[in-house]
C-alpha cells in the first residue's frame, strides 16, 4: 500500500502523518509526503518527502513513481483569506493543483482511493436556518468556489472510474499552533491557546457568536474514516459541535482557570464564522463519522 498525502507539512497533514505512522488507518509500505516545505520530517524508512509546488504538474511524476498511489489524502491548499487576497495563487494551488493531481491519478494503472479536504466554505454566507445534506453550495469566497469545483472534479473522476474519491466538508479545525495562518477563523484556535497559556485574548466575534467546532484529532479521524469507506464520489458533511464563544470560554476557564477575554466583534468575521446554524449531518453520522462528543472532549483533543 502506497499512501500519498499532499499538504503533509500543514496543520492537519502533520497530524495525519503522525497518526498513520503510529499505526492508525490502513497498513502501508510507502508514505509519500508532498508540500511546499517541511519544518520537520519523521525518521521512518517508509517515508519519502517531496518539497515542491502542486501547481507544477511535474511533481506528480515523482509522487506517483513506481506504480502510483493506492490511497491519496489531498490536503494541500492555500487558506481562504490568502486565496481571497491573491486570486492567482489560490487558483493555481486550489484548482490547478487539484486538477493536476486528478489527471496524474487518471493515468495510473488502477484507480486510487482519494479523500479531498473540502470545506464548509462551499456554503458561503449568510447560511440558511439549518445546514444539512441537502443545503445548496453557494460559495461567497474564491476559496469556497475552488473547494466546490474540487468536489465536482472528484465526483466526476469517480463516476468515470478514474479514481474512487470522496470529499469531506471540514469546518474550522482547532487548535492550530499560534502563527500567522491567513485564516479568517484563526480566533477559534487563538482563544484555546490563550486559555491554556493564561494569556489575554481579544476576539473578533461576540460572546453570543456561535461557531462549528472540530478538533484536529476529530478531523484526522474523519479523514481516515472517509478513506475506509467506498469513495464513489460522495461528498460528506461531517458532524461538528456547535457552541457559542461564551460556552467555550466557560469550559476553557473550568479547565485552565480564569483568563482575560475581550470581545471586539468584526461584522465580517461574525457573519462568516459566528452565526453558524444547526448542522445536521445525517448521512455522515449514519456512515459512522463522529464529532468531538462534548466541549470537554473538544478541549482535550485540541489543546490537551
Ligand atoms: N484547518 C481548518 O480549519 C480547515 C477547515 C476547512 C478545510 N480545511 C482544509 O483542510 C486541508 C488542510 O488544512 P490545514 O489546516 O492543514 O491547512 P494548512 O494551511 O496548515 O496546510 C496546507 C498545506 O498545504 C501546503 N500548500 C499550499 N499550497 C501548496 C502548493 N501550491 N504546493 C504544495 N503545497 C502547498 C502548505 O504549505 C501547507 O503546509 C486544506 O485543504 C484546507 O483547505 C481546513
């Protein structure tokens, strides 16, 4: 089994690599990691790391050398804020990179299983009163459009038998290590690290603002679960926790003690990330996808 992970040096990718090397998911003999760069690499003879740009189609010849890939996690992506500021960059990585990968996979002998990290950004804003499996996608950012087109490509390439792929519409994932990320939703991780490290934090949303939450552990669980199911071009909307900032801050205070939180709502951030309606993930729940359970479980899985 040869597993290929794009975006393997990123927040979710690195967690996925660690879990696979620790024995979660399918057994494998080769693990190929692709990213622009890697800050640290696992010392494991099964691992090959390729530093390069997925917008450059030449990278796939190396990544898929010696028989192609059996399972691909396609996580490489320019984040939403950056893709909005730099249209060319977002299109090259998020659309060009996905198309280049799928076309390279199309040329290998047997169809690879593929899991594409899509995003709830495909829904745009304002969101309807409820988001569920029937909610139409109407992206409000170029990033959301790029993810939606990626899903359509994965579904069509699967229908044609070129791959056996599925897409996973991930929500904001916590807790990303504190560093500039280009993510508009960065406050969701910052509040968790501030609580754990007893630092003051100013949030660009209101205390009543309600968000969808998923830990990086739950996101890796979901990716591995999607990989274990037949792809068939499915688009999964995984279950999430829905909590207000006030509820999260109260639980963080219970866990780590009091910390200094101020709220300075930015209407744009509030509208995009803190007015999330109930998310009803009927199909994914029935297929065995799980959320973090409760707020205590979310905090443990996100920041320990
Ligand atoms: N983290 C979240 O909150 C969240 C939410 C919804 C969807 N997603 C999706 O999940 C996936 C993983 O997210 P993440 O948080 O790990 O993101 P990340 O930004 O931490 O990691 C993405 C990785 O992709 C790499 N990359 C970007 N452009 C590239 C290119 N042209 N060539 C090669 N590598 C490139 C980056 O270097 C980075 O290491 C992404 O596709 C993201 O869009 C994430």
